[in-house]
């Protein structure tokens, strides 16, 4: 089993004027002009979100051949602020106001009589090619799993800080490099016959997943949005364990490679504990210290639900029409072979990338 690709990654392929402007600028020395305006860009569209994801990428692993000084370049930060503002304004417009944190958290625990989410679909009727597509979508998130939340640590105090660090410690493998959740997901990708390299599939993943990942960076990088970041993190931990259980059942039904199930089994157990830490220790202590964060926490939960629902609606609408949910031309052989053995063959998505 090979490890993650060494070094950093290449810049993505642009998909519109905004992303093209940002990506072109990053090919020049830091301090060069960034003539980009996102005034007319769709706040949920791929062009805006690819540009924003690229800006955020400078704060994580960066890009091959890109001047590191771009990370704090005033011109690029100004462009990023405009992108963030459009996205945040759309979220605020589409998410109802609220401040009842306890009720909001309680609703996350309610299992509807009729399960209609992606995990339930894959458990009950998902085909191997759909499982593979789901893995590709989620790779954009899980390759950076828990990294954005580290920005929350210096923004908290007392029990809230300590409990969040405890959750992060588990996310990063409890001190064991081979147990880091990012590494487990890379193993999952390899077990499914996909490429495990960092953000390898960025160019074929549509806007709904990019918006979710960008929301994480947006909330956690800004101190003024720390409540929303905590709310988002809590929503993820509360809903992760049941969804992971459904995915384990889906993979067992299809006879998937054990590496695929191992990632979700880890989350069934770990996130059940994390749920309690986030609700009682992180949120409980934060509210005791800063009761004015209530509305922000609720906003983070509701924004998470909004974007996850948009992702689910998009993916399920594609699959119910028996069409791919990924970008680019139809990938030969992926949909046509529905035995789970197909999950173990070398990936065919390289053709989409041209790599």
C-alpha cells in the first residue's frame, strides 16, 4: 500500500472567469495584480467555489510552483473577502434565524420514519459505481478532515477548548499516523480502486461538495464566526455515526474491500463519543462563557444542513436518472460493471483529468 503523494498539489483547472483569474494570478509572483470580480458570480456555483477553495488551499498544503507569499497577499485576500461575502450573504439569506441551540441539537438526533439521504440510498439500493462516485465526492472533504477545526482551538477557552482538542486528537489518530482519519480515507480510496492522492479528484467534483468544504474553512478561519464553526462541527459529529452505520451496511451488502468499511466503522464508534463532547463540553461551556454566540451556533448547524441537503438532492437526482454525478465525460466501464470486484480495479478517472 502506497502512502499519500509527497509534496504539495498542482493548481486545479479553472471553470469560469473568477476561478481562471485567481488561478492565473497564482502562476505569477506574489504581489501581482489579481483583476477578479465575483459581483455577478453564482454564490453556490462552481466558479466561485473553485476560486474560493483555491484561495483557502494556500492556508493548507499549498500548490506546487506557487509563491508561498501569496498566502497573505493583500490583493488576493481582498478577492477572497469578496468571494466569502457573496457566499456568506447567500447562506444568511437561505437560513432562517434562530437561537434555541438545545432544540436545534435535539432535532439532529431525530431519525425520520422514512430515511431518504445518500447513506440510506446506498445502503438500500446503491450500485458499486454510485459508491465509487460518493467516495470521489467526499474525498475533497476527507483529505482535509478535521484540519479546518484546528483553527477553532485558539478561539476557545476552558472546557470548550479542552474538549475540542480531545475530539481533534481522535480525528488525528490519537498520536498514531496510520490512524489519522485522512489516512484511513486514503486507504478507503485505494480499497475502492481509486487514486488516494491528495485532492486528486478536485477537477471532477461539482459545486455542492466544494461549498460544504469551503463553509468549513470560512467558519473556522474567522474568529467572528467561531460560533458557526462550533455549530457546524457539532452537526457533523451528531449525524456522522448513524450515517456511517448505514454506509457500513451498504458496503457489507456489496462485499466491499475491508479498507472501505474500516473508515466508516471508525466513525460509528468515535463520533458517538464526539457527539457528547461537542454537545455537553464544547457548546455547553462556550454558551456559559459567551451566551451571545447562540444565534451563530444555530446558524452553523442550519447552514450545514442546507448545504448537505443541496449535495444530497444533487447526487440523488443524478443517480435516480442513472447518470453520473461527476463532471467531465462519461467514465468508461464505471457504470457498466456492477459487481463489487469492480471496486478493486485501478481507477479510470485519470482519463477525466487528462493525467
